[in-house]
């Protein structure tokens, strides 16, 4: 995955290849969901220390935030692969849904 211009379809294919060679097989969907929640928790812990009121514990560092985001993306990609979901289609649908819903909402929000 050294290519900086990787598409989401490429990402899904590369993760699938990694799982089938290095990882042997996919964990079950529920196991991967639990792993995803764990990874989100790890990101949350670091974010709360960098941007919130908590201080870092010994050995913790905001430098690990990109790695945690990568872990989340990896496991989310595994789940999409297992369920036959195209990440490109999923994000395109979400962007369209949000655009339709929020076309004027944020522009008219005096808090923003």
C-alpha cells in the first residue's frame, strides 16, 4: 500500500489479499465489529488526551493517532469486504445523502 494514490477499490483488494495470505482468513463479522470498536476506543483515548482535558499516560503519544486511524480503516475495510460492500459506492451514497439533507442547513446555521 505504498501508493499514495490508492483508490478505495484498490484498498479493498489489497486488504483482501493480505487477509488471504498473511491473515489466513477473515475473523467473523461480529469479531471484526468488536475489533473496530476497540480501535475506535484507542483513537478516542488519544484524542481525549490531545484535545480534551486528560493528560497522556506514560508511553502514550499523539504521534500514534495516524496509526489508530489506519487500524480503523483496515478493520472497516475488512467488514466491507466480508459483506460485499463497495467502500466507493458507500461513501458516494453518504456524500449524496448528506448533500441533499444539508444543502442549506449548515450555511444557515448561525453557530457556524
